[in-house]
C-alpha cells in the first residue's frame, strides 16, 4: 500500500504540487492522469524518493519513509520506472539489472550463476526476456524500456511505479506489459502508473486519480469514468491571466513561412503547415508529440531527413544550420533558456547582441559601452529587471531571463518568430509581459509560431491552433476558447474525433 | 505550470551579491599581485632595481605570450596542450631556416608554421568533434616527434649574430616588447570585438551560441590557430635568445600557460576570463620565481608554492561559481 499525504512541492516561484493526497492499495492498478505540467511525474518521483517534497508524508504499508532518498524508498519496497531511461549504456543487461543489488558482492555479475538464475526466473515470471549478455546501448528503445521494468522486478517490489511505460513500446509489447501489471496486482503488488493513453487507463486501471495544476481533482474507481469525463476533469476551467483581444491579420497577408512534409527520425512524421504575416499559429500537443523537434527542423538546429521550408517567399530549402535561417529572417526562441538560449555567465548586453552582428561596425569592433547603450532600449521596452545592461544574466529571475531571450531574437528584426514554451517556469507578471511582447510582434507584422503546453496560453494568443500527436498533425482549429475539448481530444488521441488518419 | 497559483508576488531579484562578488574577484588577484610586489620590494632591495624589473618582464615574455593564447582557448571552452611542442618545433624551425631565409624570413615562416599546426588542432577538434584535451595531447606528441625528426635529435644552432635580435634592448628587450604587443592585441580582440564575444558565448554555452547563428567550427579553428601562433612566437623568442633550440625546450610550457591563466582568474570551465588576467597570472608566477632567487630560498619549495597557488585559484573560481548558482 502506498500513501501520499498532502504533498507540496515548488520549484522557485512555480508551484508544482499543492497538497496532493493519494492512496494506492495492494492489488490495485492505480492510474494518474493530467495535462502536461499537472505534476504527475513529480508526484511519483517523490513517492520513489527521487525528489524531496517541501511538505507531506510518504508511507508504504503504513510505515513512513525514513528519508526522501532513492535508497530509503527502495528499502521500503518502492521501485520506479521513470520516463528518462536510466540504464548504463555501456554495460550489459545483467549488470544493469543487478546495478546496486547485493546479489553479487565480489566478482563479475556476468559469471554469477545465482544472478543468471535469478534473472532467468524473473524473465520467466514476467513474460519478457532479454539477452543477459547484450550491451544496453545496443538494445532498441523498447527493449531498454523493458530492461528498466526487469530491473525493478528483480527486487520483487511491494509498490511498482511506472511513468508512461508504454509510450515507447509497440502495441504487442504494450499489451504484454498490461497483462504483466494485472498479474502483479493480482499477486498483491501495488501498481501506480502514469499514462497519456486514455483507452489504456480505462482498460487497465482499477482506480484513477486526476491532477490539474498540481492539485488533486478527483480520485475514484475507473468504472465511473469515460474518456469524456476524464478529459473534462483534466482540462477544467482555469482562472487565467487576462488576454487582450486578438488583432486578426489582414485577409490578404502573405505567407511568410511554409513548411512542406518535414520528417525527422520517428519524432516528426510528414508535417506541413504555414504561417502568414502577423499571424500567431499555436502548436498544441502532449510533451513528446514532436512539436519542439519540428521547430528545431525549421530553423536547422536539427537537420530534417526530408522536407523543405520556404522563408519569407524565398525558394524552398532544406534547413541545414541556424545561420542560414537567421539571415533569412527565421528565428527561434528555444525551449530551454538555460541550456539552449542564454550564456548565463555573461551580461544582459552581451546576450542581447549575440545573434545580432549588425550592432557593431566593421570587424565587429565594439566597446562594451556601445553594446550597453544598444541594450538599454530593449531593457526599457521589455521591462527587464534589474534595468542594468551589465547585470549577469544568470542572476536574473526566470521571467527576466526569458524576456532577455525574447528581446535578443526580436532585436534581429525577424520575419518569423518561433517561440517554444515561452512562459515555462516564469512568474505571472513576466508571463503577461511576454504575452504582450508576442502580441505586439505579431501586430507589427511578424509571423509567430507558438509552442506551448499550456492550452490557455494557446487559446489566449493564437489565431489558429495546429494539434500534434505522435509526430503528426492531427487537427487544426480556430483559436477559440470553445475549441478546448476538441484540442485535448485530438492531442490525447481519444477515439472518435481528431485522429483522422 | 499553472495559472491558478497567481497571487504570488513576482519574484524580486536581489542583484546586490553578484556585483560585489565580481568586484572582489576582479580586484582580488590584483591586490594579491601588489602584495607580492610590495613584499619583495621590502624584503629584497635588489628587487627594486630597474635591471631586475626589466629582467622579470623579459623572463616571463615566453610563458606570457603562451598564456595569452591559452586564455583565448580556455575562454572558448577548450585546452591546448600542444603549445609546448609547437613552441619547440617553431624554435627549431627558425634556427634551421635562418641561413636560407634570413632572420625576418625565418621568423615569419616559423610563426606561420605555428599558426598552421594550431589550425590542424582546430580542424581535428571542430570537424572531427574530438575533445580538445585529448586531441591536443595527441598532437603534442606528433608535433614533438616532427621537431625531433628535423633535428635528428640534436641541438640546432646558428652562428648568425643577427638572429639573436630578441636580446636587443630598447628600454626593454625586443622579446618584452613583442610580448606586450601580443598581449594588447589579443586583449582587444577578446574584450572589444564580435569575435571575442563569440568566444565567450561558445565557452559559456555552446548550444546557445550555435542556435544564435555563430559558426562554431570557424571559431574553434581560429582560436587554436591563434594559440599555435602564440606558441610559435614564444618559440622564436626562446631560440633567438639562446641562439639554439632542441626538442626538449617546451616540455613545461603548455601547463605553465594554463596555470598562468587560471591563477589570474580565467575560469577553466570556459566563458569567463580576460587576457590581462593571464598576464597578471604569469607575472605572479614569475615574481615567485624571482623571489626565490633574490631571497635565497631553497628552490625545491618553488613547485610546491606554484601548485598550491593554482589550487587556490581554481578553488576560488569554483566557490564563486557555486554562489552564483
């Protein structure tokens, strides 16, 4: 039995979990549902000791965890398969399965008869088998996912947690995994899993808990739910930042971005779309639906396998590197401002000038003072605080960092602006300011492609919303609040609407 | 990410600590330098003589030039361990070519050779995507091998008196003036040009730099070429001052150049630092060396002091970075 009581967790100003309580009984398959960013993954990581909550209690079979560490949780009988693969790529399947396990204290796991026997038993019991001597890195993604499951089962957990276990499995293996979960629960194991597939939840789970914005919305037997009722609970009605009425682009506005049949690995599968001058086009979808990958292909940050892009009426090109896109007027504000966007150790002025070579004259010679003067204008326009061009970007708050990043790209005078999750993890004030900047950019004629996992943001800003699922465009709707459920239905791939392939 | 948690106050930024730390960090090393300087001036009367002071600048010119080049690579997030080999190679080359091409010709060719060897490093690192530490470690053996091959293991010498031009004195030695000129040039390049800003960006966050349209391969090749040219120039000075060169002369140079930069406050993690810091670092190491001689201290302790100083500098860098989060 797994008990979570009044769990609270915040990352900086963003509250991820707000007093969530959950009870999963032995022999129960318990599903956790919610939109992107509802706090599901954080919740299960807390249960497994991977994340320390700010407040709250975790208990297994009535005994509270001694500490919020993976070790304490493991000793209490909790095992987790996270979304991120955690196997050691260069080691064998056997070594990975017994990683941190006490079965072999000295010597090679590979040669231990006991370990091999135990591994064979578990494979036998669960109906999945992998070659024990194979190197983890050589396995397919699906097999590596299975490896993670085997690694948990070798310890015979009391509580087994799986975060989107079937997302990388084919239908046949996903089915076998569901059968396995049923068998484990029949044997008394508590199974807790997160899934984005509503039919899977309805078919497999006994109990379903819905989270929204870090709060518990409902928790009850699965029989009482339908796809529609679940979507309704996930989406709900959220109080939101006020959005100004949208200025529609003129009907004759020309197309500034045209993507044609873009393919990239298995993440982007033949996506075509266009953006007109002054138009904000939103991309909706679940995390992992391929929206960011698509955006990276457009600017050439990733090289698409197939497909072409036309920028501002130019010839169709296959994107190769960001330089070419930038000089043609296509810029992207990347998803992860710290990893991909900003040089955190440098000043605001330097970051603003980074992608804009024309700030300086011949040979790029410029005194820091001149860069700072140029930066002051943007600091005022975007209300960046502290209002000092010499401030080190890494010391700014998340919202102000995001404003710097957005200003840096607007300063290039783009024709098309792609923004990927522009308000993730920023406070409400900065959020409104960023929305304002985007709306203004569009009003001044920039075509904007907005990726956001927050439906409210898309509905509030976008003129048109394109829905992605599993690397494909599955629906396209007007940016009207009334389309909320249609978008969610298409993104989740619920039966009936949306998936019109 | 929720809309519902709205009524929290927008987070206020507290910028006070950052600038203060940076100021301490900026000045700390200079204060340290002045301290050593003052201590030596008081403890050893012969230190203050203009002869000794110009001798210090002359002595440090080679490692100083190498350190300026190393600073550019370190700021861009790389290391050049082949500087010592390039140094020896270019020194030997200049000695061997002086008969055929004259003094100036030999110098120019030797610097270009250093540039070329650096460009090879850069190309391996940028185009072959090899870690710079490993790539330059490997090429340092190859380049040193070349140096040994062309001398066949002997000391290369020349009797051409004009070759020893670097010893001539115009207030300071020619070697010192060359060092000062290179330091000023590279200092301007790093601090005041787009190229320099690009180096900081690549060292601070290569992915952000790439997505900002910076041609990273070009920058890497350029920066290693500059580092090679600096090592070459330092090698020429060494050859010119001695009138001879052999393949063993550069064995400590690359690490000494890195140590100078780090002691001066250039961050080994990249993205932070300045050329003047390398100069200050090299000067500090040279003053310690000079102090040991003047004060008649047992030179066996000199390396211990050097090492502890580098540790202290790196420790400070880590501490300051951690506080900034």
